[in-house]
């Protein structure tokens, strides 16, 4: 695997600072936020200087029940070629559910949600990863995600699940040590145990990020400084293996460049501390190795993850190839489970049996807040028009109204809903919102159903008044 070195997530808000930062070997960009034919000038300059750029996808949904969307895979491949990237990365998550597979309405989460660590989910994920690998021009690496809740009836630990995935597909791993910390706080999972079970030679690179704790729940915000426990997990990882690359993620609340450079130096210090641990020296610089962490002498790549009854056998052993037609029933079972869960999170239906309802409510609020934040970025005129009333109005709109398209459509639907309810109360703001909506809603293909055409025409007439 190519050695990447130390990097930072490239974002437009800090583009100039990233270009001036010393010691930046590579950057990562959100794949959906760049256009292959119109790369930002800052990225072009970085590439001309020899800085590696890696596209990082967030919407493919490899952990979903359906096969990866061919158009999304084509778009990801185009970005890999345009950036001359050595690899592309995505997440072990599902982001949508429902649709023809389950004969239920298609729902969008607008965020990464955890897949159950079950044989069904693993079979589907392995097949989806293979489909993606075949469509991409460069190697694929997949990332473990942070989660606020656990699925009932899980059959594997996170380390076992990732081991089997890499073993069966050859996919590389993007290990997010901040997400290991999140899952430690939120789900009681031991990060040292996860590291001990990982196939460390499959690691492509490592993410490091900050977050915050509220009411006993850790939120992976990417908007706060990297905390000491996350640096400790990074040091423990570095004591087991020398990661090819380490990257600092920051998506919001960007601090001064000097503070970002300080976080990068703290990351380098944690890596040095881990290397000293590997040679038996004291941690010295960080002293932050988690209590109870496994000793580096433990095998970094066990022959097979250990279960309660001994080594876990390879998934699918004696059952034929993973991508056989037998995966179909697993897709259906997984699809129904994910649709029921997502409906509870975004549409207000009852929580499926076995889930922690308190944690699901926390996740519901987090999804709505994330949705409000992204819509504000996609359509910045809305917060300007609505002022302080934007956020409460959007959260009220989002309650029980799932997102069925992208964020731009969500912004239009939100504005249309407000106008239909005679809001905002202020006449000047209402006129501005109506004008904004009319300019952006545009014509849509005519429906073959007369009732739909009549409803659309009536709505537009009312909104123009």
C-alpha cells in the first residue's frame, strides 16, 4: 500500500490555510462535493505540487440492502480519475432504505447509519463491496462508522465483522480511531479489543477527529478538537502497526490555522508514542494509552477472530460463493429490518422490537439537526430569509416528514410547506421566500396521472399569489 503520510481533510473554508500548512503530505475531499471537470483551484495547485488527493464518498450506502447504484459508482470512478487518486474510500453504513426490494416507501437518512453485525448483513456487504470494486479504477477502502445505538441480536464484534469483510473481499480498511472511541462511550465496546481483532495489514489509512459528550452520549461532530482518548487509541494502533497514512478530519467550527497545525502535531506525537510502545519504551509524550489496552506483543492479526466458543469460522464456509443467488433472501431480510428502523428514525413509526428507544430518540434528533445544518449550507438563503426562525421551523417541518430525495429537494419541500401554511408571518420574509422558491422549483416532468397534474398546477397558482 502506498505510504500517504500525514494529511488533513480539504474543505473550501480552510483551503488557503491547507495550502500554506507545513508537513501536509496528502488531503482527502468529500467525493460528492467536487466536480471532475471543474476542480477547485486550490486542489489543482495542491496536485501540481505533488500532494496526493483521495476522494471520500459519503452517499453510496454499501451496507444497504440494495446493490450499489451504478450511476453513483460511475461518478465515484470519474472523481478518482480526475484526481489521479491512488484509492477511493467509502463507509460501512446504510443511508437509505425501502423501495422495490421491500415494497415500502423509499426513505433517505441523510446520514451514515450502522449495519447490524450479522451474517445476513455481512453477506450483503461483501457482495456490494465486490460490485463496487469491479466498477472502480483504483482500490477501495471502507471505513468503520460511529454509532449512537446498537442493533439487537448482533452475532459479531466490530473487529470480527471487519476481519471477515477484509478476508472475504480483499477490501482495504479505513480505520477511524475517533469512531472506535465513540462506540466505546455509546455502546460499551472496547477499542483495544477491536484493534486486537483487526487485520492490521489491510489498513489503508486512519482518520482522527474530535467530538463532544452530552448526557452520556458521545457525538462524533468533526467540529471540536481531538480529545486525549482518541489520541490514546491512535497511539495503541501505532504500537501494533505503522499506518500508511493518518488524516485529521474537521468539517465545521474551523479554528485558526495554528490550532489545526497543533492538532496535526499532536497526532504525530501520538504516532511517535505508539512506536515507542512497540519497542517497549514508555509512552512519554502522550501517556494516553487507554487503560486496559492490550499489550503490543499480542498478535496483530490472529489467524481467526475468537468467538465465545473458539475461533469464528469463515462466513459462508461450506455454503458456496457469497455472491450466489442465495444472497437474495438475506437482502430481503436486511432490507425489511433497515426500512423499519429508518422509518422509526425519520417518519415517526414505532421503534422495532429490541432497540433502545431512548437512544433511537437521540438519533432521531441528531438526524434532524444534521438535516437542518446541511440544508442551510445547500440553500444559505433560507436562514437569511427566516433568520432565527429557520432552525425551529425546519425541525418542526422535519418531524415525521422523511427526506425522500436529496438535500436540494428537501430545501424546496421545506419552503413549499412553509408557504402552504402561510408562513413566515412577516409579509416581507414571506414574499422573499416565495420568490426564492419560484426561482428554483423550475418545471418538472408532467405526470401521466391527471390528478397529480391538477394538484401541481393548483399548488403553483396558490404559491404565486
